């Protein structure tokens, strides 16, 4: 549920290649045992940096 909501928000601002890359990163963070909220905040930080650059 969160993922779809997050993706919809991201799609408004970022091109699909970056979304694909960030999803891979999120997946890797979750597999590394990071909590979901922490992983999402990591990705959102990366996203805001990508958007401002």
C-alpha cells in the first residue's frame, strides 16, 4: 500500500529511470534488514537531492 502511494508521488516529480533505481535501492535496504520507515526516508532523501539538482 505504502509503496504504491510513494510511487505515485514520485512519478509526478521524477523520470521513470530514477524511480526504477530508487526502488532497487529501497529493496536492497529492506533486505539489509533496515526498517521500512527508515528505508523509505533514505530513499526520499535521495529523491529530494535528485529533484533539487
